[in-house]
């Protein structure tokens, strides 16, 4: 018998054969002791031993190569398990979330939205004035923070920025006729108390981010304060150098800051903007408290920051004003501030100024005549002299606070749908912004209740209560500047609600690609005033998604981060905008007495959130976007053609060709979605990992379209408005 010793060639091979044969021999012996009916078909031990492979005695095993091959085999098996076998599914929800049918989720949300809760939110938000940076504003920030915590939102935080703000001094403002003495008069300036029994403190009348100044000059009336209005007066020989200009709100120049800028450019040393009854007062209908319109003593506050040049903190253009940030722009060099003082005025006070102009300059007709019962004259260098004083407190580093919270997604937690509304108000702010805040907080409550039942969206939902929007979109812009790279990469959509409901007419403004998702939501919500769905009313009135302007917190998201944005509201006739008469009583009497329009808008916004956060395919339609872009090119072509002069000739053929190529590419891109639906539905709703990976990549590319329209490193000079497709009026 051969004895195998360690170290002798062939010993290991023989030992392996021995051990294997021993185990199998033991097995057959054990089986032979069991009397089973199939025993006769079991192979004999000799049969098995004869078929055990034996390695040749002279064969050496290369264990390094074998181990590497085995490692490759393990990696391949792991890849197969993760991405091919669907044992670990990329695109499927967790087991707890599989219980939530999307239709049941939508029904739950719509059925739990409550107008009484919304009304209660508006009532609480309007108990005191809460201009940005004040104690009232901070108190509401902490209250909203508590609501977020109570709803179970995650990563709830007060986000602080230190920014430049101005505040009026009690005796620091004056508008008065000082020459000739027989016309001497001084404006009351302040509104009457909106709450008389008991009286409540309310914000002084002033312009946010206005210039400090103490100036005098002859009074000149310049209609709406557009550049054309100034030019028309100049053509008539009226010299406005050194004058105090009086203009009215709204009209051909709706931006109050650009009214002041136009006055500055014309050589004026000060600007007064008043509320004329023809636009928002008695000529429109009954005034508050008997109707919805602005009373004679009502004043429209507002910012005169040049948002078209610099949005956000005007002393930190292009970077976030984080606490401790040492870099600051100077007030003298920033492009965001006007260079002459301004102040808003009530119709009650403006009437005295306009009456003093009679016989000076030119008597005005038609488009220059407002709603006051008097003759409108332009004034000139010989008009009565007006003294305008605007002495104010200026805080270069005033803390403001955004309130943030989120519901983390389970498939792509890094991708976010952001929902925002600003919290600060010029006074009590029932419509602006209380109605929008109340709507957002109701959605937070309902989705929080859904979350306690185990539901989570596929993608993260972020909620934001912005601060200092009224001054210059400051809170939202600073937030975007602080996380610009993250938003350009991971921001899927921004949904904004500011003035939520002040009438019966539903309006939407934003990217055209939102249209399919919006119409789907409108088809599920009834119009409170018409006994039809909002979709039916939308179609009957030939409504369209309008273009975004520069008037709310979507600006930094759309124009700086390239996050596709949508703004929603129920609009109506004029109301006491930015006045202390925009209060809870106005809302309950005239704005939305039963809060049913608030409820309807809450449903629409909530359904859109679910579409963007919880639908497997991101519901943006760039084919519709491309169609609108072709329309923009055609509009430009018609504009150029209407000029009819050779000097305006412009070859738009390359642009038209590019728009057509974009449309074809968008059509081909979206054809994949049809293929995805056919495959997934054909498999009974099951999505393979390979398909899920393609879907996620498709969604990411789709969401990046607006980011690709940004001029990040090119020639765009404005710090915020970097969108190549559209621009903003800058003068």
C-alpha cells in the first residue's frame, strides 16, 4: 500500500481523492441502511467512485489564476443579481410603498384637503404685520417651522442670510408743497388704521430699497412713468431736470422700480408714485370696506429695487449673503438700487398735488387722464415746488430666515421637486402672500398625514417658506445662490404659489413643458364658480400657460438655476395690493369668502406635486416646449418684417432651422416613453432593472433641458437672468 506523506509529490491530489471518496462512501453506506422503495434505483458506491475525476499526478494547479477567475465569476454573478435578475430591483418601490396605488394616493390627498384649515391658516398669518426682518416675520417663521415639524417633514431648518434692508422712520418721510406760500400743504402719507377697535399696529408707508434723500423741485406729472411718457413730455418742451416727478401705478410701465429709474434718467431728483382710482379704486367699483377696491387713503407699498439687474441681496450680487460672509458690494456701485429717493402716495394726497398743477405746462387728455375728479396738467419748470424727504434706517446685514423641510424620496432621493411661497408681507398680507402660504401649509399637513401611513414619493419633495421676497426676491435668490450647482444638477421642477386666490379666474405661468401635467390636474378639480372642471373652463376660455415675468420667487430657479418653474393662482379684479386693507376681513368678504378657490388651488398644486415627485416618468413635455420655441421664432420674424426697412433686415433662416431640428429631436426623445409604457404594461406593470435605469436616465436628461438653456460662462451681463431663450425688461 502506498503511503502519502506531506511534501511528497502527488500527496495533495491523493488526499483530495481520498476525502471525497470517503464522504461519498459514507453516504452510500448510510443510504444502504435505509429500506426505501426507490433503493433499487440508487447508484452503487463502486459506480460513483469510478466516475470521480482524478487529477494527473504530474499536474500543478496555479492557484493565483484560479482565484482570479473565481473573483471574476463572483463579480459577474453580483452584476447579474443586481441588474439582470431583478432580485434587487432598481426601479421598484420598497415593500411598504407597494401598498400605495397612485390613484388611491391622489384620492386621499384631494379628499383630505380642508377649506376650514386653510381659512384658519390665513387668519393666523394676518394677526399682525410682518415685514421682512421684523419680530413679526421671525415669529411666523418659527410658527411655520413648528407646522413643518408637526407634519413630520425631515431636515426642517431655519436658513439664515444677512442682507441689506431699509425701514421707514416715523418722522423721516415728508411730501409737501412749499412754494408758493398760498399753495402750502403737507400730505398725511399714512393709511387710516385698517383695524380701529381695537387698533393694530401697521407698517408705515414707504418704498423698499429706496434711496435716502431730502430734495425739492418743481412738480411734473408724467402719467405712468414709462420712457415713452417721459419722451412725450420732453417733445412738448417740458424740462424735467431737477423736478419732483409724480406718476401713477400700473399702465404702460407696470414695474415701479423702472418708473423711478426712468425719472432718474430724465433728470428728476425725486419720484412719487400714487394709486389712481382709475386703476384700482372707486372708478372700478365699491371700495373697501363696502367693496373689494382700494379706498382713497389706501397706499400701495412695494420695492423699487432693480430686479431686472440684480435679484436677491443687492449688496451680494452673484453670491449668497451667508452669515459671516466678508465680501460685500457697495451701495454706490451696485446695479440694483436707484439713485433718487421715492415714496408711494394715496389718491387722497395725490389729488392735492394734481390740483396744484392746474395752469402749468400742458392740459392733458385721454390716456394721460386718471380717475380723480379734476383737470390733469403736466406741470413744468414753473410748477409749485414740492419737498420730498425720505430719511430711513438702513441695515446692511439684517438677518432673514427661510424655513425649509422635505419628504425624502425612495428612488432618487437626490432629485427634488421644490414647492415655495414667501412669508413676508408689506402689512397684514391676507392675499399677498397669506393665501399662498395657507395653501402650501395645507399640502404639508395632508402629505404629512399620508407619510405617517408609510407613503413616500419616488423623488424628494422640498417645501420652502421664503423670506424678504417683497424687497427683491431675496430669500429665494440667496438660497439658490448658496446651492446653485446642486439645483442645476438635481432640481427637477419648482412650483410657486404667491397670491393664491383673489378671484375666480385660474391662471398659470411658466414653462410650456408643464402643460400635460397641468391639464391632467385641472381635469380632476372642479371650478368653484362654474360647476365645471377647471380643465373644461381652461379649454372653453382658450387659456394658455403664460410666460414668467420677474415678480416672484421662481426667478432665481428658472433664470439662474435652470429649474423648470410654474406659478399658479386664482386671479380677479384689482384689490388693495400691498396695502394694510389686504387683511383677513377683506379676504373673507371679497377675496374668497368660502375659501373654495383656495381649496381648489390646493388640490391642483398637490396633484402637480404628486405628478412630478411620484410618477415613474417625469411629466415634462419638451415637444410642446419646442413647438412654442418655433412660435417665438415666427413672432420674431413677423416683428422684423413689420419694420419694413432695409436697416432692420435680419436673416432668421438659421434660427428657424435650429427650431425645427429641436422639435424633431424632442419628438424622437419622447417616443421612448411610449416604448417604456408598452413594455411595462405588457409585463403587468413590472419594470426590469435595465428598463428602470434607462427611465431614470431619461428623466434626468429631460429635467436638464432648461439648465441647458443657461448662459453660465458666456456674455450675459446680468447676475441672475441667464436664460438665453427669454430676457427681462431692463429699462
